[in-house]
C-alpha cells in the first residue's frame, strides 16, 4: 500500500449489474484502515445517505452482468476493437488473463437512469470497470486501485482528485492541529502568567524598596539639617536662648509655643518663608497690640538675635485680646 492511501477519506463504490435488460444497483463506501491494514467496505442506503458531505468525493463504478458484451483480441490495431474504443456510447474495459486479451463493453443506454443518477451526484469518477464476470472480488479491485492508480501523478493531473486528496488530508490533520494549537495557547498562557506574576512581584518589591529609600533619604536629610542647624548655634545652648527670650517678655504676654528650627515658616507679609536657618517661632497672646511691638523691640536690641520679624497680630474680638507670631533669626 502506497503512502497516499491511508490519507484518503472514504470513496464511494457503485456496483451496477445489468442482466436481462434489468439493472440493479448497490452502493458502498470503501476506505483503507491503517489500524487494521485492510480495506473496509460498507454497504449504504443511498436514499438516506448524506450526499452533501461528498462534495469533492470520488467514486469507482463497477458494471457487471449478462448484458455486458465481450470480445477477445490478439493485438492492437484490430478494427473491431477500435470501433468499440472510439464509440462514445459504449463503456469498456480491457482485461488480460493468462496471456489472453479481451475487451468487455456495454452500451450506456442499457444502464438507463442508474448511470445518470450516479453521474448526477457530482462525484469524480476515478475509474470505471466493465466486466462480464459477475463474481468480481471487490477487495482485490479496490486494492488494485489504491496501489496502481492513487499516486502523486494523479494528484497533479486531476483537479477533482486533488481537491478530494486535500479535503481528506485536512480531515486527518484537523483534530491533531487543533489539539496542537490548543496546547500551544495553553503553554503560552502558563508561561505568560508565570512571567506576569514574577513581574508583578518584582514591581511591588521595587516600589516598596523605592518608597523605603525615599523615606530613609528624607529622614536622613531632616537629621542632617537638624544637626547642621544645631551646630551653627552650639555656642548658645537652647536653654540660654529660652531664658533670654523669657527675660524680655512684658507682664501681659503669655507664650503658647516656642518652636526651634521649624521645617517651614508661614507666609510673612505676603512672602512665603523658605529659609528656616536658625529660626525660632514664638506664638502667644497679649492684652494690647503695643505690648507685642514692645516685646519685639526688646528682642531686636539683643545682639544674640540677628533679626526679629512680627509675622502677624490678630485681634480676638471675643476675648478682647490679641494673638501673635514672631520669628527670631539667630
């Protein structure tokens, strides 16, 4: 069996028996089973068979019976044989058995509607065998067809057989190809999911590390700035500065807070404070606004402080007092 045979799908086999002017028909399907290493022949009911599935199908026709004529001949060029071969109204097949040659033939009209019905199926007739013998071994005949006629040359020459061959090939590889692509897609999904999971973990780890480094950097900068500012005034202890400020406070002033070296200073006179070097922020309350001005004047006269700014004085109408904020720059 050649390499192409296992690829082919089922072919149709029409057996027409013409005897005594009556034609009987039998329809079967045949395929080569690679598993059984044999040809599987199965008779079908042509009335119930779905012919639409055989759009590009091929068929073999076997014609037997007593109405088949037969003539022996010895060599080519015989006029009687030529007349049979050249007659378009005849179907014929040559046979050679034991060195004896003969040609079996039958008129197409003898077969009546059975032949027309076979041709009307739209099938490609890959071979027609006419034989006076009624005991044709179908398995042997099909074996001969598969071995001798099915070839790459037939695929090249016959458009119909080529279509049938590629349809058969597609049916054979359709499921394996679908399974292959499904496995490929599944493998791609697994690999992609694994890569994405690792990427997400790496990205999360990176963001956490980045945030941690940012916080550490900010804390380090704050610490360095604090030590830097403290080193600038290390000759003046904070306790001494606090006592010096307290000594200038008028009697009706009460301090609510004293902040050394704040990170930011509030806006003063429409300008945003950005330089907090050696700044001390004092907040408190006073009975009259003039007391705040006097307090600021006392502080400004002290050579320990390079500059004193009154940031704001607000009149608290509900309490009849004033709150204030003063910035002292060392």
